[in-house]
C-alpha cells in the first residue's frame, strides 16, 4: 500500500470516527449546528484527498492538499467547540479526534511544503 493509499484510508477512518462520536453527543442547539459543520469538514478532508490523488496536474494537486489542510484545521475547531457535557468518554474521544485532526494538518503541511518546491 502506497503512502497515498494510507492517507486515503486514514482520512476516511477519521471521517467515520467523527460521525460515530457525533451520534453520541448531547442534543443541544449549538451542538446541532457545530456537528453539521464538523461532519462537513471531516468528510471534506477525505474527499479532497481522493481528488488530490486524481488531480489534473501538480497545481491542482497542491490546491487539493491545501484544502485538505484547511478542512483538517476546521475540523479541529469544531471538535473543540462542541459541548460533551460531563461525559468523560466523549471528552477522551474528542481529545483523540482533535489530535488526529492536528496530525493531519501537520502531514498536509509537510506535503504542501515539498510540493511547493517542485511547482
């Protein structure tokens, strides 16, 4: 499996994990709105990773990776804003998901730096 395939699988697992976590959250007005944003941004990381793998050229690939990084950052924001109440399991899982979002940001930053030197 190539590093690109690994990243496709990793971003998809992230999006799936976010959805599973979101289903167990307290139903509040703010959570409803924030979860919608989180679901969109986490799925967008995975979708744009797939698009980067099928890019029309190096400039397109670079742009897709920039979008992946932006959406991973945004996912981290929504994760931190969502209210988990006093549920320690939800808080622990949020910390893990937020860490994964940060790791994805770092991975994409490295990819962007390397690709920018070539383009």
